[in-house]
């Protein structure tokens, strides 16, 4: 029995990694008599012992790995000849028996993912591409319904596919789906449906599928989970335009501004109010969680530096925004690869939470909060706290019925808008919002009257519109018209498909 060999190398992300060898590390994909090895492993001489039936073969190996293992090329068996990766076409893959060294994909994904994708599709007969869109999702995801409406209105047949299946087994799941149809568009929100090593993306690209990734959250909080540089090659769309330059500086080839939007099909016709929201006519209302799910795990062990945090709190009191980019200047960090950038993210997160608590405290105890019970644990929060609202059921009705909805933007997205900036007006409600650079996508005449910069402005601003119903109605009508004409998901999909070169 062959003794497994283990050699340590520096992988693509600059981390020390062990490359194992042995029969279990090789995948044999039977085909024609011609043999091609995609990776011989750290001990190339072992390949003949593992597969004695093959005396002649072509092989491709990652140059980065070769350079780290002393005398690797001298141990390649006679009869095994190098093959230029550019010559490894899908046609050649389909005509060959393939022996693939599995660990190579995770150690050097940028090199191996495109080649592995050709193997995955080598025996798959693709149907002609049609106006079909695939939309990966997880249970209870937002944006799925909104994008579904917009895509179907544009003439697409939409397949909603469970993201876990695609992420766990892209090499088998994607080709299996493509045996029945090849989509024109694969639209991922925050990399959902794409494995971190880029195999799924490369399979889609090899099949001629246009792939777009819409980063609706802070891109630099998402990128640490990506283990390959494939993200630099995918068209990215960001809700906050201030990330375009940093992403390009980090290597992204194409980044487009794509803010959130409204879905008239879901929000323009408010339904009945829930029992715990039937008394909102003259009340200021805030809807939201006390913190995002699994926040403690995401920022485990991290705290913002005390001196910078004190400076940030002082800035908030003056109406300034110590947002993510401000924190990045205080704590210079590499955005990718690795988790180093999360030391910046925790500063923005804690500052944003402080801003939210300050605003809700200033709004007063009459302000209604629809959210989780954890709100009660925060000092100074004496508001009327009520249980969550169903997003697609009760929320439009609450937006419509409330005296005004309070919006508080966090500091993770310096110029990122929230769904409230669009949904409230679409539902016929009235919004009060903190000053945010992202508001420049709207006319100044609409944003100036409803914006506050410091917490002391919240109460007087709410009172002003309670006393001036005619001004309030005029603004509501103007805002609803602006949203319905320029800021729906239909508008956003127009931008996205144009950027991808799709109809």
C-alpha cells in the first residue's frame, strides 16, 4: 500500500497549507483512451504507482506549486508530457480520460477552477441558450420576490434554485441543471449560489452564461468568505457607489452602482393592519432589528479601539458620519484576502449601533419600535416596543398608516440607502431620514425637507409635518411619483442587463 505523502506549500491566499497525496486525492473521470492528468500532486513519481495501467499521459500542473517543491519536475515519470493549459479545450476534455488531483482546486483555485470547469462540462450537451434567468436563494431571503417580478416583467423565465446545492457541489449540480437548459443570466445576491473557490462561476462562464453579483451589503464584509480571485472577474453591482473605487483598487474589473429600489407589485397596495399596529395614525414608527443575525459570531473577539471610538461618538453629536471608510483610514487594513478588514467593520458596526440608539432615544418614548425583544436591554430605550412585522404582509400597511416612519442608516455603507427609502413612499407613507450621501440619487427638493443631521432635529421635524398636512401630502405625492418612475426594481434590472449586455 502506498504511503500518503504530505507536503506544506503556500497557497493562493498566502496561507500555509498541507497538500496530501495518495489514491483518495485523485478523481478519475473516464472517457476516451487519451489520458490527461490535471495535477500530479506534490509527489509526481507516485502517479505511476497509483495508476500503473497508464504508461503515457499528458499533464498540467500549477506553476506556483511546482516552484515551491524542490526538484518536482525531475520526479515526473517518463512518458508523462506537459500540456499547455490553453490547449485543454472543452472538446479535448470530452475526448479524454481525466485524472484530477482534488486538493489543487482549493490551494490554487484561480489556476484550477477554469480547467476543472471544462472537465465538468466536458460530457454535458448544452441546450441552446434562451431568455432564462437563474436566481439562487436561501429560505426567507428578501429580494427574491422583487427580482422575480422584475425579471418576469422583462420577459425572463425565472428558476429559483436553492443556493446550498449549488455552493456545495457546483461541479455536479450546475452541469446537471444545464443538461435541461442553459440560462442567459445567473444573478447572485452577495455571492449566493457560488462556491468560494470559483468553480461555479467558471462553469457558468464556460457555458456562456452571463453572471452578475449584486452586493447589497458592505462588499468588504462579504469578500473575506471568498477564497479565490474569481470575484475580480465577475461584474459586480454595489448599492453604495463609494465602494466602486476601493473595489477596483483591490482588483475588481467591473463595478456598477445599483441602489436598492421599490417593488410596486408588493408595496403599492397596503393590506390590513395587524392587531398590534392599529393605533399608528399620529405616531413616529421605527421598524428594524436591534442587530443583524449572527453578529456576535461574525465579529467574534473584535472591539473598536477606544480612542477612535470616542472620536466617532463626538462626530455623531455634531451630525458627522464616522462610517466604514472613515474607520478604514483610522485602521488601514487589507480588504482581501483574509479577515483583516473586519477590524474596520467592527468600528463601523458599533458606531452605527450607537447612532441608532441615540436617534431612538431622542425620538422619545412615544415612538413605536417594531422589532425584537433585545431592544429592551439597551440603556435609554424606553420606546413602545412591539413584535416583528411580516415584511410582505403587515409592513406595507404599517408604512401607510403611521404618522411617519423613522429611518436610521448604519455606518457600514457610507452612502448606502435602505429599503425604507423606497418602500415607505411606495406604500403611501411618509419618511424621515438621517442625512446620507446616498440621498443624492433623489432631487434635493424632496430630500431636504425630510432630513435630519443631529438627533435633536428628529422631534421638531416630526412635529412640523404633523401640523402641516398639506405640505406633507404634497411631498408624499411627489415622492411616490419619483419612486414609481425612477426607482423600482424594473429600473434597476434595466441597468443590470445593460451592463451585462443582455436584452
